[in-house]
C-alpha cells in the first residue's frame, strides 16, 4: 500500500470515530444531525478512495445515491429548524 492510501484511510477513520462520538454525545439534536450528515460525506469519501484504489466505476451509482441522500437530508433538516425558529419568535 502506498503512503497516500494509508494517510487517507487513517484520516477517514479518525474523522468517522470523532463523528460517532459527536453523534452519541451531541448536546442538541441539531448537532447530532449535522454530524450524521458529515458521516455520510466521510462514507462517500471512503467509497471514492476504494474505487480509486481498485480502479473501477461500479460504486459510482452508490456514490450518487449517497450524495443525493445527504443533500436531501440537509435540506430537510434546514427546513425543519427554520420552521421551529419562526414558532419561537412568535411566542416571544
């Protein structure tokens, strides 16, 4: 294995472990959702590294689906939190 591959795998592993800690210990639900969205991005990066190492494109549809899932999830959370802020402002 090359040094670049080892570095990529190590960084992705550290990032995913830190995100799992953030998901489990997050103080608010929004922190947990953001960490979960970033974890999806780390999984996408891991699959992209695997595809580059093995020189195949069979994981490309999976990458596209995960990217769309992450985007739709982020937009849904943004819309949900935007609506809860409006309700809090009306109460004040």
